[in-house]
């Protein structure tokens, strides 16, 4: 019998609810020259029986026992028995979309590359999502590329969304390490670093089933200390591989840990540590060993909560890191604790020189102030006052002027520095309604009335529309609110000719804040020359509302217009 073109290796342990669906999806790949090796890892349910019943009617399916316990040993058992020219892996509880393996096989046969990588989705009983959007764009296919050309391929180290040329697998001496957790990240890192060329297919070639439940769920959900230490050791090995073979990718590897995989594992492990207890010495040492192989310069590019957590780890402030992670997980039930931990943690880092790569001022803007903006309205004012007082000491202690990223962040900074907890609370509430939307425009020849849904805010009566035009001109128009709608009338007689921008200004206790006025993505038809005001939408700047004030029409033009109307009425 000739050797199969493709070998599919599936480790299986107590997968009876899903294994049948997976096998049927693999058999629907339009590849006749294929073997499917299901390696049973001590299943105690009906998994072997399900596989045997399918194998009885399709000779491509084979069931074999694993030589040793664990998913890594099962995969290695399958690889050793595989006879195909190409090799691919799947997990027993997932699904392979129809034609996925055909697309990858065609790519490798066409290009001669060592590996092909495809896109994938995750799914649960309630939703489906893409986890790859932050790693690498799968918008277009690529053939015969390399990791130095596309560093993003270093991310996403699962073994099941890629196909290998078997000769490459053997030449690179790839094996799954004998660990109970994260057993694929080291061989997959080694593979992309070693491959002479890599293909990328834009298709979704794998559907990963997200199962919660710790030990009872998928292996990736385990969070005990042994699993955490195994992950840290494997991640450290990956970091050393990158540093030795592609030092220019150390930053990419570091960001993968700080802003993705490492954050998930650290946060999950910290969730198990009881309040007030220290991180155990073994975990503390393993964290330090990994961080020594990474570059903290990537911190400012990470999401704010992850940036703060890893900055605390690099500063050896592990107790503060555990407290912050706990507060972040319980933000819905205890928002005050989150603000307290943000403030205390940033205060530690602003006063520390242990993480020189961190920009504390950026962390204040991106993290601390944003946390207050998004959380303060859920905190009772009696608690918020003390929190704002503490935050004011941190914000005013920044070494240089803060570069605020939005009108609301700017207003929050002003309110915090002023120690005005009431203003902080009101600005936080305003975020739910900003920007202010215009959904109707009523024109006349000499004015515009703009209308929209009214924010249900206690500060709404203080609102005005601010118009800024030529030569730094400013006009203030009252914003009236009634029956759930607001309106403002813009009179051409008070405006100079030219373009005017519009914002909505609110008084928040001692602080004023301006937010954009935007159209509700509605078409605004052009008005004829008799209308002095032409409403516009600036789509390039978020559909912001603009007004063109036209010059007064000349006497001759008005006469021509009147004559045209007269003729029209007679016809």
C-alpha cells in the first residue's frame, strides 16, 4: 500500500462528547490519501469505542494507545507512527472546517515551504471570535516568507493551525516536551525559527472549542502552581531560543509574553493566591528567570492593565501585582478597589527606578486616568473623594506635562488634580453619552436647527454648543433639552463666512469639558445657495459636525433667484 500524502495526529483523553464530530470534520477534507491517527491517552469514557466504530467504516482512521501519559507523549506516539509526507495535528474536542487541510496541502505542494500556517477562530456555546487580530493579519495569502520578514508569525504557538513537511519536522528534531502544560509552544517556536520558508493561508483552517473548568476542562484552562511553573519554564526556553537565533525578535517575543500569553497565565495563577499571601518562592524565582530573558522596552506598547501588571513584576513588587490582578478581576462588584489598586500601584512605579523602560506619565494617562473615567461613576461619592485625593498626589507628582489622549481624559485629569470628586464622577457618567449625536437637521435660509437624543444627565441643563470659526472666532449657542431630545438653533447672522466646527460643552462642578458633536452617519444633502448655512459631516474625523457659513448673496443673485421662483410658479 503506498504511503499516505497526509498524516493527521489527534491525541484523545476522555473526549467522547466531541471526538466523533472532530473525526467527521477531518474526513471531510477532500484528501483521499490521508491517515488519521487517534492516539488514546488513558480515556475512561467511551472515546475508544467511538473511534473504533468510525474506523470500521473508514480505513483512513486508526486508533492506537499512547506510550506514556499526557498530551505531549500522545502526539509524539502519533508522529512516530505517521507515514505521510505531510504532518498536521488536531485536538479531540475541536473542529476542522471543510477543505482546510486541502488548502494548506496545496500551498505546501505549490511553494515547497517547510510550514504553512492558517487563521483560526475560537468558539463557545454562546459566541465565536477571532483571537488572531492582534497578532498577524490573515487578510492575504503569502508563500515562501520567513520569520524575519513577518515577525508576527512568532505569536500563536499552538500546533493545530499549521501543517509541516515531514522531512523538515525530522531534520529540525521537533518533539513535544514531556510537560503537562504548554507542551507545544517550544517546538512551534523552534519550528518557525528554523524553517527556511513559511506559507500563510488566509482561510480559517481551525475551530478551537473554548471549554472552561480547570482540570475538568481543556488543558489550557489549568491554573495550578505546577501548570504555571511548566508554562514559565517553556516560555523561558522559547525566549532563549529567540535570543540566541534571532535576537532582533526579542522585542516581538517579549510583547507576546507581556501583552498576550504571559498575562493570561500570570493573571490566572494569581487568582489562586489567597488575599494577603505572598507568591511562593518557586513561582517568584521562575517569574524572575523569564523576565531576565525579555526586554521591558515593550511595556509602553502593551494594554494598560497588562503594562501595569508586568511593570510591577519587573519592579519585584509581586504582592502589589497580586492585589492589582485581584482588583481587576472583581471590578464589577468592587470598583473602588480597582481604583485604589491603580492609584497605589502607579504610585509605586512613579517613585521607583527599577523599571527604567517604563514611561510612568503614559501609564498615568493610559491607565490611571482612564480607569477613573470608566469606573468613577460606579463608586459612592463618599469613597470616591478619598480615592481622588490619593490619585491627585500621583498625577500632580508627574515629572512633565501629561499628553492627554481625549477630551474626557483631559477633563478627568483636571478634575483629579483639583481634587474635585464630584467633577470626576460627572465626567465618568458623561462618557456613556459622548460624543453627542445629531440625528436631525432642520434648515431655513438663515438658520439651522440641529437636534438629537438628549443625555439623561443631571448636568445636561448646563450644556451649550460651542462654534469655532475663522480668525479664532467663537460663538456660544444654548443647547435646550426637553422630552428626551436636545436642540440648538444656529443663526447665520452671528457667524462670519467660512467653516465652523461644533462641540458640546458641559459644566461639571468646577471643571468644564467639551466633547464632539457628530452626525448619526446620516446623509446631509447639499442646500442651495439661498441657504446661508450648509451642514456637513467630516467623515475623516469621526463624522464630526461642521457648518459652512456662506457669504450673503448679492442683490443680483437674489433677483435671479426670485425671478426663477416666479417663473416656476407660473409653469
